């Protein structure tokens, strides 16, 4: 004859344990599971937020770099193209932040920039300099580079770096490094380079975090006339 008593008492605790756990499992997660999930979600959101902020800053920095380099590049292309047509004897203002010159021009309409006596024909005086007096009345003065021909003012670039050489001695003195990059910036500078003219342009912008984005271009041009 079989004795079922021990078997019944062995199964009893199991049935009871299952009865306590079952409602909790089917209803959802335990408090620990909820806390772990919330922590993971918080971490994921923090990482995503950090990534989006970082991408935004990178885009802003790239935008400032492109704007800054575009300003300097376009102005350099135009200035050197015009200076290449200059008559060497007409160039003045070097070295300095401004240059004036005349270019060879066909004044008498004979098809060449020389007159009947074989002398070179020159244009009206041209000047490349900062628009310190806001001659074109657009509200932008010192940070704007312009080409002035007679009474016409043409914008070559905006966002020109400021001239840090406050005492005009050509050397970086204490207190003159306004943008903190460790060198003397002038924004625009013209000087002799052998028989050529060396042009230096610096333009700048700032990232959202206030970092300086500066572009410096230097090119030597040789006037043809
Ligand atoms: Ca202006
Ligand atoms: Ca100085
Ligand atoms: Ca500087």
C-alpha cells in the first residue's frame, strides 16, 4: 500500500510560492526592474542630448569657418586680380593697411591701354582699405574691406579682423592681442615683396561657444604694367 502523505506535504510549499509570485509577474515589472529601466532610459536620453548638442556646435563651428574663409578668399581673389593690372609707378601706401594705385585703361578707345605717343593710359585712382568712414552707408565701418574708385565704393569683404597694432609699431605689445591668438593681427596689410605686392587678409567669426574662427590668407601679386 502506497503512502501519499510525504508527497502531499512536499508539493504544498511549491503551490503556495507560485500563488504569491504569479499576480506580481503577470501585472508587470518589479520595483527594481522599473528603477533599472528608468536609469537606462535616462542614460540613453543623456547620451542622445549630448550627441545632438555636440553636432549642433560642430555645425556652427563649420559654418563660422566657411563664412570666415569665404570672406577672405573672395576679397583676395578680387584684390589680387585688380592689383595685377596696376601700373607699378602708381602704387603708393606701402607698407600699410591701405593701398592706392591706377590700372592700365584704354582711355582714348584705340584698342590698347597706350596713347598715340606710346604712353600708358591710367584709370582714376583706386584704393583698397577699410571702410572706416562707412562711405557706402551700409552701417558697417571698420570690419568692412572696400575698393574705392572715384565716388564708387565696392565691398570686398566683411568680418575683417580688427587692427590690433594700437601703437602702430608693427610689433605685438602687451594688451594688443585682442583676440588672444598670440600674434599681431591687422585684418588687412599691404607690403612690398621683391618686385611684387604682398597682400595679407584676416577675417573672423565666432562659434556658438565663443571660440574664435579666423582665416588668414597671404598672396604676392606682380603688377603687369
Ligand atoms: Ca560700409
Ligand atoms: Ca604694437
Ligand atoms: Ca591677435
